[in-house]
């Protein structure tokens, strides 16, 4: 216990000044009971997800002057694949508040955290160079509702070839109770100097990345369940199947845990290298910024807005350099949508206009979509309204300007072009580009224009020429 308390001091885990209720023997017993109940709930949730929490020892709560010193049992987590994550003992300084279910806490995570296989061999290690974390823990919500956390020199290594390093990780959160177990407020995660490598030779580096979110009536208990499911998914073998599963989990989570969500992501100094079927694609991205707003997610009248901008994409392969967009911009919005249904659709399903605009009166607008590369480019706008009686499920108009279709098609089909750079080409893209070469209204600057009108009876015209007859 003395070593754990000393570790807290060494880690610089200081508690903010607060006129707290007195620390007493009775208070220690009450906190021990709350902590044991919370750990039991966590154990039950893990079990339902196929993970087993193993506890050695008991929760210990001791009076320590102005706070309670809490130590968890020695914890380990058995994964479905037989790997055991040896967590260790978590040390907490807890200051009581006027609410007996809320404590101000400083938490020290054990380091290293070691994963072992059934034979006891080490298969993964997580180390944290330094850490400070203070926050307000609500036992009813089973979660922190405010957090100030800073972690440095994080290193995760696995024997499957995955290696992750993070120079610094900052977490900020300040949520307000909205009643009925729902919470609203801002959160922020800042990551600096991150590198990820896999066994195939792929590598991804980010100099700086910031993710901010404003939650509207979020269910924190569902956050706990998501973290457990994510932990289970992450224990699987790396590859496209695991990645698709995690993406699907994230989409489903976004569709259920809150009524509304505003997200802002800003990343810069990105370099990447991917290896697919022995072919390498490498390059850099100067910056990538995305703002996403989701409102009334759980209703059939949801709205969304998205603004994204990617700058300075470059491929190292000289055959591909002229096809790397220096700028990609998207501004779009939708209203009257069943966002929860769309987010929960399996990742393997193709989401078409009929699915997006399934609700009567729903609308989809693309104010701006620009792609600018040296050899090709495009810009588009669209204004569409639900029309379930039509084959495409929408009426409205789409305007598209494209240049360099011929050059892009040639690069995609050239064995020394896109394929040599490791770029995966969707099967339907080549025939689509072939049709575009034969249609559209050509102009002197090499641009082709496509003005498409979808009428409410299913008729479609392009540049004034009918290409699909309306229903009679």
C-alpha cells in the first residue's frame, strides 16, 4: 500500500482544492461498498460480452488525511481467444463530495499491462511513461462525468507485429446531468506524435490529432458497454475482418448512445504506407479536418451536417503523383432522416438513395464536393427529396463537372499505375468511367458536364436527354 501511495505522489496526481466532507471510518466503509458494487457490475457486463474478470484480493479503502486511498484487487481479464490481460492493481485517491454517490478522484493505471497466452508467454505489452488523471466519478452513472487526464510516452507492442506509440494523449471532459441517466457536454481528446505499424509493413504516422465532441443527452452506461465490446473486438486477429467489425460497432454505437452529437476532428502531419498483395502505397497528407453534426438521432426526423477538407495528399510513386488530389472538400446536409437505422445497417450493405431518403419528406443536399488533382478533377452539387415511388427513391437534381476522365481510367487500368501503388479499385468504377467518357457535355477546357434531373415519377434526364422513362 505504501508503494502505491508513493507512486501516486511520484506521478504528480494532485487533487484540486475543495471543502470536502470529513474523511471517516464510516465513509471508508461506504466507499468500499460502492466500489465493490461497481466492480461487480463491471464483471457482469464483461461476462455478457464473453470476457472474464479475474480478481485476486479485495477492494481496500483506507483513510488518508483529507482523502480515501483506494486500491483495487489485482485484476486480470481473460479474452475469448485465451489471452489473459494482466492489469494489476489500480490506485485511486478519492475525495467525498456532498453527494454520497459522487467522488473527486485521481487515478493511477498500472504499468506495464501485460497480455499472456494460455502457456504464460507474453504476447502483448502496454506501458505508460507518465500519467496524471483527475476527475469526478458518479457511481450511479458508473462513469467519470468530468476528466482532466494527461498521458505521455504510451507504447503498445504485440507479437502479431502490431506496434503503437503515442507521444502524448490528453483527455478533457465536462458533462452535465440531464436527468434520466442522460448527460450533455463537451469532451476532447488530443493526440501527438502517434505511430502505428503492422506485421505487413504498413505504417501510419500522425503529428497532431484533435477530436472534440459535444454530447446531447448521452447514456454513459452504454459507453461502458461499448468499451467492453471494443476491447473484445480488439483482441481478435488484425486484418480487414477485425477492422470492419470495429467500424460497424462504432456506427451502431453512434446510433444509440445519444440524442445528438457534434464532432470535430483535425489532424495534421500525416504519413502513410500500406502493403497489399505485396504492393506498397506510400504518401503524405498535410491536413484533414472534419466537422459532423447529428441531431435527433433516435427519431425518424434526424438531421446531419458534414464539412470536410483534406489538403496536400501526395503519393511517393511518380506514376501516381499526378492523380493524388491536393484538395478534397465536402459540404453536405440532410433532414428528416432515420439516422439510427442508417448507422445500424451492416457495413456490408450498400446504402443507396432509397435507404437514405426512406422517410417521407426527407432531404439530402450536397452544397459542395470538390476533388482537385493535377491529372483529373471534379466538382458536384445535389438537391434531392424523398420519392419512394421511384426506382432511385429520390427526385431532384445533380450537377457534376469532371475533367481528366480518360487519364484517370488509364491510370486505374494500368498495371504500373494504381495497382502498382497498392490502390484498390472498386469493380464498378471502371465501367462507370467508361460510360462517363461516352456521355456528358464536353467543353473546350477538357471538362465534361452532367446535369441530371430525377422527376417524381421516376423519369431521368441528363443534359436534357431522357435516359429513363417515367412510370406511367
